[in-house]
C-alpha cells in the first residue's frame, strides 16, 4: 500500500523559512520521480519542484533561488527547503510520486501560511 505523508507546514512570517518532508512507503522510492505541488485558495494546483530518480531537479520560476528539493533514498523521504517565504507562497503543499510503471500517488497535503 503506497503512502505519502507530508509534514513541516505551518505559519511563518514573510522572509521566514520552512522545511517540508514527505515520507514514502509501499513502493521503490529510489526509482520514483518525486514532486511538490501547491494549491492556493481559488487557484489550480501547480508544480513547484521536481526531482527525478537520478537527482536532476527543476523548479517553477517563482521559487527558483528560494526553494530546494532533495531526496534521501535511505530514509525514503523527499524534502522541500523553503527560504525567503512570501505571502504568495501560501498554499496547501502536496507531495506526488510518479512510479516507474506510470502510476501517480499523492499525499494528503500540508498547509503553509506566510503572514505577519
């Protein structure tokens, strides 16, 4: 049974930092591509950052230079380090796994609120 469990969200002031974690189980983590998406109220879910099974990364332009995605194949966890947070980063952040057979799995989401 595939599970993705996000943690690390919360309330932070503008300019602050957070690190999101997504603990995975039930599939071969090292072979999967992992991504972080976010969805703000009234907006569509958007891709924030992606890391392939080989470790290559890409980011949406609005977070380049501020967010870093990484993965630990031993801990089966993907991270999203976020710095210099802005109010427009406020959203529910979701972890997504793309398994080698093409199946996609989602976590339940974690709320990030950037506000003074």
